[in-house]
């Protein structure tokens, strides 16, 4: 796990081996954040 992106269990993982090495994987629970939370996560990943 690389860390928390937003408060409330929005976590960023990044595989260290296998076919998805280096690809960010975001665990985003459906009941976390406001209407702009997903857009904020995408902006941070592009950042």
C-alpha cells in the first residue's frame, strides 16, 4: 500500500510484481467522500 488519498479509507495500492506492476489501484468505498471526491482522486493521480 502506498497510502491514503482521502480521509475515510480511500487507499492507493501499487503492485510490485506481475502484469500490473506500477499501475495504481485505488480502493474507493462507495460511501466515502462527497460528489467531487472521485474527481479529486483522479487529479491527484495525474498530478
